[in-house]
C-alpha cells in the first residue's frame, strides 16, 4: 500500500525515538523520558474515585458509560471556570472545552488557524509534540529564540509584521528549555498580540509543578485584566491538562479562550472524536475536587523538587565549565548547551555505549533543525541518587570530550 496523501509523507518516524527504543537495557540511567513518575500516581485516590463513579448509583454509572457533549463534562468545566475566575477572569462555560489531552488542542490550533504554508511563531526550541500536531496543516515557521526569561520578545517584534497565524508559547517551565516567560515579557507579548491581532496559544502544561517561588500569572489573566476581565476580548487560548498533575492516561485536558474560538474548536472535536471519554472526565473531576488533591500536588512538588535540586547540584559539580544550562523553578526539564563543535546526537550514541546514560539530543525540538549542540535532561522519573550518579557519569564524559576538543577553558 503506498497511495498515501502528501501530508502523511511529512510524518516521519523520529530517529531519536528509534534510537531510544533500543535502550530498555539493565542499568541504564535515562534522562531521555519526558513523562510523570508512575510511582507518584495517586493510586488509592483513583481507585476510590472509580468506586464513587461506578458504585454510587445506576444513573451516575450510566452517565460515565454513555456518549456525552463535545464541549466536555459540565461539572469539570464548572471546576475549570472557578479556577479561572480566581485569576480575575470573567467567563462562562462556553469559554471552556475539554480536549483529549492538550495534544488534541494543539492539533486543533493548526486546523483552526492555519492554511498550508502560512507562518506561525514557535519558540526555538519548542515542544516536539506541537510540531508534530501542526504537521497536517503544513505551516511555515517563524522561530523565535528563548533565554532565561522565555520567549525573546525583541526577536518576536522583528517577525510579527509577517502576520503569523498564531504565536505558540509554553509559558511556564518550558518543555524542553525549563525556562519561564517573565511577567514583563508577558505584558509585552499581550501588547504585540493585540497590536498585530495575532492569537497567542498559551500552553501551560507545567504551571502547577513549581518548586521554587510562585508561578507567574497566566498570560490570559493578564490580558483579561486589561479588558475589564472579559475573556472574549483577549487574544489568548489557554491550554492546561490533567496529564502532569494527575495522570496522562486519562487523556483529559482543557482549552479556555474567547467563545468564537472555542465554538469552532468544538466543531473540530465533533469531527475528531465526538468527545473525550466521559468516564475519564468524571474521574478527573472527582479527583480534582477531593481535599486529597491538594496533598497530592504538594507531594508531586516535593518529590520533583528534590529531583530537580539533585540534578542541578550534580550538574554544578560535575559538568565542565564550557556547558551552559538552565535552572528551572518547576516542570520536568533542564536544558544544556555545549560549545558549537559538538553534535549531541553523536554524543547520545557515545553515552549509551560508554556510560549507559541517555538524554534527548536537542535538535529535534528546533523547527529550523538548529541546536545540534543542545540536549534535554529530564529529572521527573528517577530518584535523586540515580540522578546524581547519572549526571556524574555524563559530566565525566563531557569533560573528557571537551578536553579532547580543546574547549575546556571556554
Ligand atoms: C508543553 C506540552 N504541551 C502539551 C503536552 C501534551 O500533554 P497532554 O498529555 O495533555 O496531551 C505536553 C506533554 O508532554 C507538553 O510537554
């Protein structure tokens, strides 16, 4: 069979994924994943929530098993509404829809805004899954670099007059960069987005996972605040998800934004999957309304925070001076940049062979395929001791390689 559409040919298996598939071997210390720690899932609470959904009454159980509305389970949307109202946003349930993971919302963003070849702004680097989600609509990319304060607004200002169809930003503890868009830049982003009338997709997958200081106010709340709280006057579509705070297996996430956009996204959803799993939406609602949820979040922050600190301390101690890295206050990733002569794809192969350590070479996260000297390190999936051990090994290897290349003193 080979009569596939042109668009399907754009979707190629990731080389990195193929390489990492082979690495299920004993003793491997992997910083390559990007997923929650399964030992931290709230197993007992999930079991209790199942009990409540399925044993409470025949009506509730039937509701969980039945088709439901494309917009999403109303009590879950009501809960999201309350959360957004606490940020000073005035909105109704029509401003909120449930999606099957934020991944689905990202695919809708492409379909909603972009015709083939039209430009969109993405951070350089950005979430690889977003680049994959946008493939079917075949945008062109205007890439804007990030630094310790997130998306570089001065750089954005240079390209925004090319009329991008949207600006996609991962505002908190970015995947892969670990950096957060600063308050001042959020305000400048809003100003530019309105001046040029460009929608902003604010992907807040990691905002609840903070380990130091409080998270920044969401861009959508700052935008609404400038417009009397009215969400329909904002230029933002805000995405968040139960994946990182509960469990990704539920595939429950939400999009919040002006009615005009949500309405069209709901129509796209009808064509995509009718609605997200009713049972899972009810479970997520149950879980998020229990008092134990607050404790669960605190537990995640404590464990992930320890892992982050272990990784940062080990990097500080063992990485050679020629390697720059980010110091995230939340999320799951640290991002490292080597001197330009290095190719981290080759270094991954070497790390697997020599020290049994894995990471993700950074180029995959760049829409323009630059960043061949960068790499992403995940810290959510391993206990601190293993993290320290793996970073020590990696630091040793990088030190040797930098010495060989004669760039140790940079
Ligand atoms: C920045 C970002 N956005 C979206 C997603 C997708 O999450 P979900 O499980 O909600 O589809 C991820 C998952 O890793 C992510 O890192």
